[in-house]
């Protein structure tokens, strides 16, 4: 979302219906060193951050799904099952190997612009490290609003300039763009009354010009909904307004926990398949989130962090993993 003052906000949800992903916010200082994971267990090369960054990680601190660094570069990882294929891991590339689920951390620690991202990706070999996981693809964005998508197809890195500004999961990004042509009839607003034979037809309510907008939770349908809601949203004067707009749009994407399980299957003991929502103000260097346990919006202001002095910090998104009500006292 682009505000009238030129600021840019990116936003996304993180889904997993099988279990609680233990989502955590993580602050990584300049100079912090991680070890890259390799297939079969164990670790490979080391990589050290030039820039400090914050974000949301799952299971382990270095497995960052979404984040932003002190230069305003945003990066996100999205599942991409059945369509991507990495190159095979090779010990011969030890010094340039990086695992797929660590690429967000790697890039945020090293790059300030989209062009730097593309140059850095050209230097590394990206591999999967956990055979239980699907392939993934990535979104990288800079404060100017420029955004790219990276997919690895048949072992080769493919970049797309994402001028639309929407990404979900499979199929590939170019297919998702082509699929939007199936919804060329959709428009914002109300359909005008008209006659059908001797019958007068009129809308039951507002938004009838979007009849046919897909409402299921598959990635192609969510892509279409996100594209239309994003492009019909009123432009806000500044980033703060865009942040609230993004949370409202993504509220329509949340997946109730039972929707992804067949009848008779026992859903996981979590309140939502959408485990958290993240909104990033790249111009103002503010990272916002809310959890499936608590709809309240929290913010990490990167301008308040001294990335030269701060230590690695990792905390649950909210203190207690339990839904609760704020009662009004009289």
C-alpha cells in the first residue's frame, strides 16, 4: 500500500493449520553470526549480519518468515509446494550454500536495496535442509515501493518485478497474474439496476459489482481477493493510515481453524490457521504484528533500537498463548 506522502507499507499473514508454530519476534544485532543448516542435520558455513533487523521467526530464531532491517528492506518467505525445485545441495559449494528457511535472515543482514538482493542471490546456492518441508518462494521490497518475487524453478533463480504488489503461494507468480484475467468483470461498488425480460433486478447491497469474487482459502483465490481489496482501498495520507488499512484487508484472509480439515478430522488445538499478521512500514522503520491469540496490534520501532549495542533478543509474540477478553469495569 502506497500512501499520499510516498511511504510504502507491506503486509502479510502467516498460516499453518497443523499446530502452533511458536511464532516469535526476534531482534538481531549487527555483527551477529548464524550457521547455515544443511540436509541431514548439522550446520554448514557461517554468515554474519552487516545490518540489524527484526522479524517473526517460527520454531527457531534463525528461521525468519518475515522481517525488516534498519535500512528499511523487507523480506518474506512463503510456502510454494509442488512448483519450485531447488538445486541439489553440494559440499563443493560449502562457502556459498544457504538454506531456504534462512534466506530471509541472510538477506536482511546483508542488503539495503532490491538491486543488492539480486546481486547477493547470484552469489549463493540455495538448498532445502528439511525433507518434511515444501519448497518456498520469497518477496523482497524496499522503501521506494519496488518489490520483487524470487522463485527457484528447475534449480534456477527466477525474479519477477512485482508491480501489482500481491503474493500468495502456489502456483507460480506469473500464473497468478494471468489468472486475474478470469475476473475481468469484477468492479468496486454496486451494480446498477436493470431488467431481465419483464423483471426488474437490483442489488441486495453494496459491493454487488464484485459478485463472483472467490471466497475460498486456496492461494489463487486469496491472491485475487488481495489484489482487488488492495486496489480498491482508499489511499491514506500517511503510513499509519496504510498500516490500519492493511490489517483490515488481511482480516478478510484469516482462515478459521476447521476450514482446512475434512469432516471427521480433528483440527489442531489452536484458535486459527492464520497464526499471525505482520505489517511493515518500510519508510518509518516500524514493524507491526498481531497474534491469533490476541487481536491487539503491537509495534517494534526500529529507530529505538541501537543495533550496535543490542543483543540477540527473542520473545513470544504475546506473553500468554491464550485468548482472553478485556472487560470494561464499572
